[in-house]
C-alpha cells in the first residue's frame, strides 16, 4: 500500500475538508525498505524529472573515514552496536543514519542515508 503525502481529509477542528481534485501521483511517498547487513543489493527508484535514487537494501561494506588521518577505507561491517533511531534495529542489524556499527577498523557512526544514497559512509569513533 502506497503512502499518501497529501493534505488530510479532516481539518484541525475535525470538520471534513472537501477537495476539488483527487490524489496525484507526485503525492505518493516511497515504501519503507530498511537497509540491512548482507550481500550488496541496490534498488533503483525513479524520481521526478526521470532521475534515479538507489535505495540500499543490503550491504556488508562501509566507507570508513578516520578523523585523525582523514583517510577513507572500505571495510567490512561486522554488526550493529547501537542505533538511536530504534533500539529494535540493533537486534535486526538495520543500518540507518546515526547507527553505530562494528567494523574491522573499530566502531564507526554512519553519516550517510543508506536508503537514499545507495552507499554507507561512516566516521570512526575515537576511543
């Protein structure tokens, strides 16, 4: 079922709002598909103007930047350690912006939006 992002049928007072038009295609929102740890899988999404976004469905690699040396390396993701968006995402290994992941280099915080960018960029946490 599609997510509709148009105005509500009800006013703040609870009264019914009657429109002179119906729903439009550009008012439809994207289905929620959360990025998880696994073999890299991307899904192209058509956006306005015929452009594309690449929704990341699975990934086990991250571009991790060391803040001290400013070097970026592609490292393997081991697991999700913390996720302030939802504590249940930790158990399910869901990758979102702000999530802390365990990599081969150490713990890192995700700085990109995997569901919109199609890649995982992270910054190494300083101990």
